[in-house]
């Protein structure tokens, strides 16, 4: 029944508006939220007329349902629309159309600030709007950032003023309505102020003078430019996006396997690079010399225990074996681990020579080097209606750098469905066409090819780029014409399936091949693609790459860029895993249809798909249902897809034909029956078909109740419910590797070695062997780091961050950080998620900064010995030694390559820049001092 279905939704913790109908059973009366609103609260109404209309319809529906249930007491439970009263509260109403009399102007064009790019471009943009006598507001709440910007504007002779009155004392409460409409922006006045707002009571608003920049201290999320109104509002966030773009041009390091695997938790098998395979027991806090620090407790064979300091956490990885079986624990203080690692290294070196063979051949070929971006490239990129995420900007910078190199590009771009891989590919394709060469876009399915064709065609049409498609949706005559035009160079971009690899496809001047989801092509097609890579630029897109591809990317044979940042406003899909239940199916479909959405219903057997259609009709008789599967003709499939896209179909019952390429923001419920039959990566890819907008999406993975699940199927479905965060594609791929084992990555010869040391460590060894085979300096896995021995507390407390796996992850990131900017990013993310850092945690982050700066100087150790800070292993120039002596009373020992600083308590509190060093609370003073002195020595810690 419908009631049972709703109860199932409650058990699954899925909130539904349908629960409102049971309010009479739960409450005698309720209080309107407006009763809790004080008189001076500002109430903002967006489209008030529509809001009241919706309220009226909802109340009528409640009255109808109450009559059917013979419930009489709605009064006191719900507020009638006509009783909605905001009393004396301030009201700000946003309306798109003024329903009162008077003229309404046409819609105004609103643009993004477009501040991304070089410093020159940024200044030119500001000068442009100022010279055109725009009213320009620049919102920078931070005083330091504001003063820095003002200095830049002074240097460029850009006039500016300040209007810093975000919270003036005389701005009291205001009764009445303030109507804001785009027509107000058409007012032709030298000053924009509160008097323009429909004659409403005056509100103190900073004045904005035309022809100059007015700095305000209000926090504005993002800026906007309205050319017809001569109005520009810029935000500090627009500037940050510009800095992100600049930062994205820095070449990224090879992908670290631990960035895409899981932080280990108590009870997991782990591998210590020096001591072998153990069980991770817990994080324990120990007092050393009066200071507290965290250690990782590892348990080995025979009950032996090892306490690993947190700075060595990068030497610990989670164990992943070749067949998913549990490993044997290593015996400490024996030669077992040395024998295992030596054998694995020999195996890795042999495998590395095979892997770098293609790299060597590609290195000997001189490819086409594209030129720098042109104004047309910038114009096309600015037509993107959204702000690119930082990961997108970094990926774009990586790809452009590859294309401008004479070495043929072979880059893997990995990111979740809907995270913007296509936009990155579009920019690469345009760069290729802008450079006078052609592009092929290979897709695994006809539907995906058609969607890519439409996307590329629509984006490139304003720039005169010719785009064509080869697929079953085109007639033979149309395909023949497209091939002829491609051969003559009249078609710039050709989109298609593996049909593009046929012998009759002869490009005029091919420069770039974009491959979407390469793992879904057959063996023969992959061999053809492998040959392509030796000659031209290749960009591969994937949401969940196959393990072999991941291994090549992680070991450095293939370049890889990750997009893990979701688009703004995207919500994680709510996942429900359980036995097939017709009531749950009925409730899920009705919930989606009631909010005006559509549903994907996946049944992956063509023979029985008609039975699935019958089940949907039984669950929701009023739903409009259609079917799509691979046995249908292309025209039939296209017709169904068009009807679904235009909203003529409520529920699309389909096979996994919808796995790639279907992009319908209105479809936000996915139901998969017999989900135990599908692979983890395939299930995750299907989940990506919903949740492609700000609307909350739901995915139901169902399996037969009467059939016992295999262990692997149980683990796959558990992984789906466990990893619901946005951007989990790579982790899902790695989890799939754990479930199935990593044995498929290597031959029989390497199988035993992989079992002995685990996937992560073997991959690190392989990466080192690959670097050596190329003649590069590989990372020494046994190399000791900088020894830091300072009397301070270094840890993340359980009170600050209770989750052990999250603490492990942060410790791991800090230990692996190679740049100061990476430490800053981890700290910023930590503070945004968990709040202000306690002193011991701040020490932890500063310790990472000390390590990075010390490594840049080649230091062996930083310590506090007998009341003196000691820096060992550094050659100090005489001029710097003299300065350190005057400022800090430092003593330099050139022969032993060290210098010392006296740590006299109370002097130079906390900064380390006074005469001596103060240890401070939790040792924070000595940590800050040690860091400050390294800064004096000129260790930048970044590759700027």
C-alpha cells in the first residue's frame, strides 16, 4: 500500500513532503515559523505571487485529503494562504514582472565579471568599465587585501574611493515593502542609492560613483556586470578565481596513489615501507619529553607492536592484494620483509621496461606543437556560462601545456559524471582547431556520440567551426558527405563511435583525438588507439578508469589530471540499497512525478524488459512509460529519447544503454532492479545519470529478496552505499580493484610479488623503476626525511576531529605535501570543515611547513638541544650568518654545517624574530621561531 511505501521511505531516512499529511495524527496544533520572527527581521520573498499561488493549491489538496480521511481539524495545524501575515517585518520582494501598472523594460543582459587570466587582462577589464563611466563596486571585506588592491590601482592610475559602511548605526528597522526589479537598473543617474528603490523608505546604502571604483567591505559571493545599466559589481571571489587560474598553470606532480585510495582505519591491513605488512590497531597519544604526540600503533606477527610517529604516515599504505584475500603478517626483526621487497623491486624493474617502451617511442617522435592561446580561444572559453572549478582550471592548464609541447600528448582526464570533463575537452578541441588541425571525438555508444555532437556543435557554431557526426542516426548518404568533407579539411571536428576507426575515415590534418570512456571499447579498437598515441595528441576521459589505466597513470607512464571538485550547488545522490519491493518502487516513482520530475528504471535483460514495463505500470498506473534498449533500431531509440527529453515520458525503462551520455537535469530518480548482476563501476556510472542539477536526486539499487547474494555482489552494493560523496569515481574504481583483486594488473610472474608487498607499495616501486628506465631520478622509498625534534605538542585531538580515518587522511596529506601551498590548502579545508584549529593542531601544520622549507635547504635535522635551536646540514652564506647573529644571536659552525640560536624564554615571544626564542604554550613559540628562521634563510618551499 501507499502507506507502507511511505513507512519504508521513513525507515530509509528519506524525507518526503508526503509526510505532511500525517500531521493531524501527530500534533494537536502547530506554530507558524513566522511566530518566531522578530519585528526587525528582514523577510525576503522571491516571486511572492507564485508563492501564494503554490500555497493555495497545497492547502486545497490538504482540504481534499482531509475530507477523504474524515479529518476535520486543519485549523491550528496549517496556515491558510490568506492568513499569511508578515506583520511589521521588513519585506524585500524579488519580482520578475511588476503586476501593478506601469511600463516594464525588456530583460537586461547580465554578464560574468570575466576577471580570469593575466594581470594585464584583469587591469584592462577594470580600466574598461571605469573609462565607460560604469558604476563599479569592488567587494573586498578583508582590509589587507583591499589595501593591496588599492596600491595596484594607484600604480595603474585607476580612480577609486572607499565606502565602508556595511553596518551603519543609523540603519534601523524599516516597515513596508521594497520592490527590486531590473527596470531600476535603467535609471540614468550619477549616483545609485536607496532613493531609486520605488520610493520606499530610505535605507542607508553606500553610494557608488560612476567612472571610478568604489571599494565596499560587504562579503559578496560573486560579481555581475550589467552593460546596459552601466553597472559592474566585482567580488573578492572573482579575484580568487583569477588566482586559481594562475595557480592552475603550475605543472602537477604525478598522481599519488594514496590520493585516490582510502585512509586506513582500525582493523585494516596496512604496509609499512620499511617494516612490512601489519594490522593498524589505533592512533595512540604518548608523552615524550613532556610533550604529547600521536603515534600509529601497528600489530605484527607474533603479537609484536610498532609505534610509528605521525610524520612517517606517508610510509604506511592500505594493503590491496592480487585476489582480495587477507595477507600474512610480517615478522619483525627478521629478513622476511627485506627478501620480499628485494624480489618485488626486481619484478617492478622488469615490468617497467615493458611499460616505458611506448613512452620511449613517443619521445623519439616530434609531434605538432600548438601555439599559445589566441583571443578567439579566450572568447570561446568566456562563453562558458559557469565558473570553472579549480580542478577544471588545473586540468585545462595541464592539457594546454601538453599541446604546446612537441611531444605527443597522452593524458587521462578522470572525473565524476557531470563534473565538467566535457568542458575541458571542448577547450582542448577548440585549441586544436584554432591551430589549424582537426579533431576526432570517439564515444562508446551511439547515444553518447549524438549528445557530444550536439554539445560541440552548439558551443562552436558562433565561431565558424564545422562539426559533424558519424553514427547509426545518420543515413549512409549523410555519412558519406561527412567523410568527404573531413578528408578535404572542410569539417573541423568529427564525432562518432568506433566507426571513426574504419579504413574509410581519412582526416585531412588530424591533430587531436578525444576518447570518452576508453575502457568500453573492444580489444581490437584499443590496439588501434594504442597506435594512434604514437603520432598525435590523445586525451582520454573517464569517470572510473580500469585498474590497468590507473596503474599506468599512477606509475607515471601516462599523464593524469583529476577533477574531484563538484559544480556549485550539486548535491550527493541519496542511495538506497535493498531487496526489490513494489511498494518502495511505487513510492519512489510517485515522489519524483509529484515534484515534476522523471525516472530512469533500469532492467538489463532485453528478453524480460517487457515484464519490467508491466511492473512499472502496476506500481504507478498513471505514469507514461517508454522503453529503450540496444536491440531497437536507431530511429526507434532516437524517437524514445526525444520524447523523454521533451517530457512526454515519465518513466524510461531501459537497459544500461543509458549508462553513457544521457543528460537530463529533470531526471532525478534512478531505480535498478537486479543490481547485483552489474559491476561496481557500471553501477556508479549509472548513478551519475541523476543528480545533475541542484535538485536532490535518489538512486535505488535493488536485488531479489529470494536469492542469496554472492560475497562480491554484497561488497559492491555496500561500496555504493558507503561512498555517496560527490567525486568518488576514482575511489570506487580502487574499491572495485580491492574487491576483485589487483592480480589482473600483472602477469603470473608478478602475482606473488604483488601479494607480498601490496598494490600501493608495488606501484610506488614501479614508479621508481619507470623513472630510472627513463633516465630520471626516481623517488627513493628508503630515503630518510628531515628529523624534526622540537618540544611541542603535535596532534589532532579526538575532540576536534573524532573520526580516526579522517585524522589519518589529514596526517597523510601533511606528510605527503611537497609545497607550502599544499599545506595551506589542507589547513584551509580543515578549518572550513571542523572549525578553528587548536594550538597542537596549528603546531602540526607548522611542522609540515618546517619540513618542506628544511628539505629545500637540504637540512638533515631541526631540533632544540640544551636550550638552543639547532639546524644541521646547511651551508650559511657569510652575509646571512652576520644578519642571523645580529637579529637572533645565532652562532654558525661552517665545518660541521650547522648553526644554533639560543632559546631564551620570554624574548621575541612566539615570532622567533626577537633576541632569542620563547617556547610558548604547547611549544607553539619554538615551532613558530624555527619556521621563521628558515624563512630568514630564504627557503621558499614553493616552486614559484
